[in-house]
C-alpha cells in the first residue's frame, strides 16, 4: 500500500544555521536608494543588491549563500569586477546575532560581517587590506 508520502525527503533549510534566516526580506541602505533583497528557495539563499534610480532598477550584485559539502559560502557576482566571475567567502563564524564570511585571497573585501542588532536592522561591515566600510540597512518588508 502506497501512502504518497516521501519519508526520505529532507527540509534543506534545516541544514543552514538559523542566523542566516534573519536575512530573508527586503532591506534599504540608510540614506540611499540601495537595497538588498534575500529569499531562501531551492535549498539556498538568493539575494541581490539593487539601486533604484528614477524609474529604473539597477542590479549591483548577485548574491547567494549556499552549502558545499559541510561548509557554507557567501557568493557575490559584480558584473564589472573579477571578470564577472563569482567570488566565494567561507562562513568562519556564527552566533545568535552575527555571521562572518572570509576569503583571505580576495583583494577587497576579505571579510564580510553581518550584525543583527535587532529584528529591523542589519549592519554589514566589509574589511580587508586595512580598509573598513560599514553599511546600515533597515527592514522594509
């Protein structure tokens, strides 16, 4: 007798650290028309950084967080950098309100830090080669 239930199916979201799910949603950069938009689907996080300019939307970066074997990677594609090829940063640290990805071989950034001071904001810090840039985003959806 078949019950039509696949008992071997696994919810892939269980494979990801819970902190990453705080990313889901739409985030607006403080004092800017730039946004990050994140969704979890097809067993990975898909994101994009965009800029709203007049009636146009300009794609700045394609973003993904994916699991490769037992590691997690933040992958970014910027069309006018790295010959349009993805750059991967490995998850090296996670806590209740922060995660850190790193790629020491990349020129800049070498480290990407997402801090969640509360449910409605993210502070993203990118670091490398004695340079630090901080972005503050607010949840809009």
